[in-house]
C-alpha cells in the first residue's frame, strides 16, 4: 500500500480591471516556481451558457486555458498583458490594488 500526500496550493486572486465587453481581468498573488516569480492572469466574460475563459502565466506569456475567445480577442489580450505585466507583478506582490 502506498500513501500519497497531495499538496494543494491555493492562490489568491485579485481583481484588476473590467473591460468594455464585461470581460473581467483578475490576477494571482506571486507564485514561486523553480526559483522564478510567476503571476497567473485570468480573463473571464459571462455568456448565456457560463463564461468564456482565458488564462495566461507571466513571465512566459504561456496560455494555459482558452475557451470561447476568438483569435483576435486573444491578440488583444496578449498586447494587454505586455503593456500591463509590470503593474500586474506590482499588485500581485502587494496583495492587489489598494483602493481607498
């Protein structure tokens, strides 16, 4: 008999922005993986059936999930991430945007 211990990792997710088409952008806290600091960014848009979803990991800009968004929308998200990565890291390290 083998005993497996599964380590469950829970990430905090912080709101970042809501786009004009109701796509909500949220990001994780900073995640340490293999000595590198990563941030996951999620894009979600409500639909009649549920949600369109896209998830990307920074700094690799690797898309880890995509459902419902078109190629042109994904290109816009890619540009958005390149323009906002420095802020996403800043807010991820500080527990999200502080709104007073």
